[in-house]
């Protein structure tokens, strides 16, 4: 099984990372909520258009004066009176029209109505547009004409010169024509022509048509205005060009449409003030309302989708608080949140702001008699605009459509606020949860590590109980484990204490009966005995002697343990003690050969030199007992402030897993059958006691080549000379 080497706290922290799923779940929930809100906004906007369309149903007068009954409209022929932002100064200089330059139409060859000599190219053209402001229809003609011919001041004819003809079907249904023919630059001279299109006389002055005629380097400008009450749904303009001042015959006629009859006139669409009044109330909210005819041309418009006066914004207005939490949220949290979220911008490109003609699937659907809606992105991709449209019915015929548009800023703002609160809550929960889990994991980890440390310190490497485990008082699984360990270590300590004191108890209990038996045998040996009885007495005395030797060994270990606790330490040279001992062993054991390597440094250590000599006795005795004919190697080296004593002998190896146990009391690895004298396994035990008394270490290892055993002892030295 794959085991990750990490701690409990790290695992809990990793598991707590699953809390990160909470923001994702919250975001998905809010996203679903936003989709429902968008659906609700779409239906609400469709309801708004339907309500406004209901107010316009079956009101044909609102559309009679428009071109709604045409099957199609033609650009240049069917005119649109654009709403003007202000009055036009009638000076003929056309500066006021520059802001509407993109709406101007150029009329040239394709708009020729009459050309006397068809083989000659048309040498005039003009630019034209009309607009509406405050009950007047404004317009201008910028005519390129190389030969401007004014009306003769002494002539009664007004059509033998360059002139402009305006033809319309008046609101009363009458076909009316007006001519503008000036004798010079200046205020317009306008006349009404006879109703018969074939006649150009007599004319009646028409003062309601006002404006200016101004000659230019390219030709002339005609800037005019006339009341909307003079204009019906049919309208046409025509520029008559006369080049020969003598013959004064008309060479060319270029116009928006033919003006000889009502049927040939084009249409003009003037934004309806009645419809504008109806939808005017919608300008107080965030919706923009359009009313278009069945050609998509705008009849009325109200509202601005960039206005920030919708119900969403007012209901979501946040009260700024000066509390510490509010300041922290403002300075740190909100900037962090809006790394992900996007604020709906108020400044975005509205491509339809000045449109006079609308199109789209929702409008087409509405003109087909059904409600429709659509979503679109602004050209700069900063805002999403929802548009809904509903048809306007008159006598079972769709005469136009009501279109309402709104941005999704309100929903996006609501979504952002919801996500802000959600993130605040999730952040708080995650922080508190992670902190609580970390504290909990740290507490468990700390208790387990404390129990581990107590367990490791309770028993040393030789298996002895060094200290007891303090049982935990916490009533949980870890507390139960602690109490179990404390109980086990306590019972093990009792058993170890029994074993450790067994030798002293044995020596104490057996010493008296052995002395009685020994003295009795001595007295018995003084008596005259039979030879056969004397043999048994001698055997009994040998057995008592061996038993006495065992008791002496037991007593030696017991006395040493007792004396170590009261020994007086002193500074002594270690190398001299070891060297002196080795010299004595060479005399004592002449049959054994020793290879001695003792460093020349003077290694002073704190302790009892007699105990070191006793330790050497045990090591050398052990080495001699297991040694073969090869020399016993004894070395003493110094590394830093650590003196290392090694005793190596060739011979049998240590059993597996016995390198630590041989230093325990009453442990012996000698074969039972070959022992010439009793061995209780106390020699190395005494060596370990002396080593630990001098704050050293002792260990036994088999040689790498498998030929013998080496004992390695280390001692700290206090001074090196």
C-alpha cells in the first residue's frame, strides 16, 4: 500500500483543502441564480414591450402620416427627418450640419429625373438631408453647379433659372408644390405653384418657407425650414439646373423623387411626437424604448441604457461603514474578489444610440406578429444588452413594433454582491475550519509524540525500564493507549526489578546454608572416616566450593552496583591504567599473546581507576576464554575528546541478535557442556555497569571477516596532553 511519509497535521491540512470546493459550489449556485434572473429580466422586458404595444394598438392615426403602409422603403427616395439636437441657424453656411455628416446623402447620376441631352454627362450633383426640431422640418442642399443662374428680377417666371421644387401631399390630402427661386444670394424667395403639375404660373408667395441661398465656390447652398404642418407623409425635392442665361431652359433635374404627381413622390418619416409622449414615461427607468414602423425606421425613442437609475442600482446601494471590518473588506477583500469578478462598466459603446433604423431577429420576429428577444454584446464587449420586441397591431396587421433594451448591469451587480457575501462567509468558514482542524490535529499529534517520547525513554537499548510513563487523564482513545502503555511499562519494570535483584537475594539467602554445609563438611573431614566415605566428603566439599564461588560472583555484582552509587571520582590518566593492566596480564597469562596498541597521548578522565582495571579484567578474561591461538588485540585511541578502547579476539562469533543481550545480568552464551567453572553471565554485565558509570558506551560486534569478536568501548576524556 502506498504510504505517504507526511505527518498527521499535514494530512489534516491536505484534507481541509477539500473546503476549497465550497467557493466553487457557491459560484455555481450564484451562476445558476444569475441565469434565472436573466430569464426573469427577459420576460419582464417582454412584458414591458407588450404593455407599451397595447397602448399603441388600434390607433391608426399614429401611423397614417408615416410610410408604414409601403411594402418597402428606398434609401434616398424615402426620407427620414432625423431629430436635431438644436435649432439650425439659417445662414446657408451649413456649419450646424457637420455633426450629422454621416447621415447626409449624395444625389448624382442615379437620381437624375430629367436630362435634356442624354449624351452629355450630368454636371451637377448635390448633398442633402432633412431633420426635425421643434415643429419644423429643416433641410439643406449643397449643390455643385458650375453655372449658377439666378431668377431675373424683372421676370414674372420663377422656373427659368436654377431653383428648388418641394412637392408634398399635405396633411389635408392635397398635392402641393413649392418653388424656391432667388434673384440673388440671401433670404429665400419661396412660392407655391399651381396644383396642376403642368402649370408653373401663377405662383403665390409662401413665407412659411424660410431660409438662405448662399453662393459657394462649387455652386450654391440652400438652407431652409418649413413647419411640419405643411408636410404630409409624401415628400419630394428636385433641383432644376439652368446653364444658359439667354435661353434659360432647364437642362437637368435631379431630385429625391419625381415630383409631378403624388404617386411618384417619396415618403418622409418624421418621428412621431404623439408616440414619444406615450413612451416618455419610460425615460425615467433604465430601459430604452424604441417604436419602429414595419420597415424598422424609428418613430420614437425614449430612455438611455447607460442611465444608472434602475431599480437594481437603487436597491443594491451599499452603505459605506467605517468599521474595521468594513475598512478591511474595502482595502483587501474587494480588490481580491474583483481579480475574478468584473464590475459592469457605465462607459461602453452604444452603437444604436443615434440609430434611425433598427434591425435584428427580435424585431423581425415582432414584425411577424410574435414577441421576441435577443442578447447582444456591445462593440467593445463591455456590456451585454437585452432587447425585447412586441408587435403593434392595427386591424390584424402589424404596423410596427415596440422595442425595449436594458443592460444586464443590474443582474451583474446583484451577482457580484451575492458573490461578495458568499466569499466572505466561505472565507470565514474556511479560516475557522482550517484553524480548528489544525489545532485539533496539532493537539493529537502532540499527544502522540509525547507518548512516543515517553515510550522510547521508558526502556533503554538493553530493555531495562528507565522511567515510568505518566498515564494521561484524557478520556479518549489516546488517553486509553497512554494508560495501557503506563500499565505495561509498570509491570515490566516490576519484573525487571525482580530479575535485577534476584542475584543479591540468591546470594543472601544461600550464603548461610552454604556456610553451614561447608563448616559441617570441614568438621566431618576432621573425623576419622572410611576411605569410601572420605571420597564422598571430598566431593561434597568441591561442590560447596563451587557453590561458594557462585555466591561470590553474585555478591561481586551486587556490591559493585551498590558501590558505584557511592564511589568517589577523581581525575586519572586512562592510558596509564590500561597500559598497567596489560603489563600485568602479560605476566598473569603467559600462555596468551597480546597485541597492544595504546596511543601516547595522556588521556585524563573522571572516574575510578580501580573500576577501569576491573573492567579490563572482565574484558580480557572474556577474550581469553573465547580466544584461539591468535593474539588478543588491545588498542586505545583518541579522537577529539573521545577515547576508544577495543579488545579483539579470534574465536567463535556472537549469536545473531545477542550483541546487546550479552551485557545483561545472568546471560551467558557459553556452551553448557564445556564449562570448567560456573559462569552466571555477570562479567560483561559488570563491564557495562562500569562503562555507564564513566558515561561511556560498550558494544560487541563480530569481525567483518567472521573470524572473531571485538568489544568497543568509548569514554569521554576531560583533558588531553
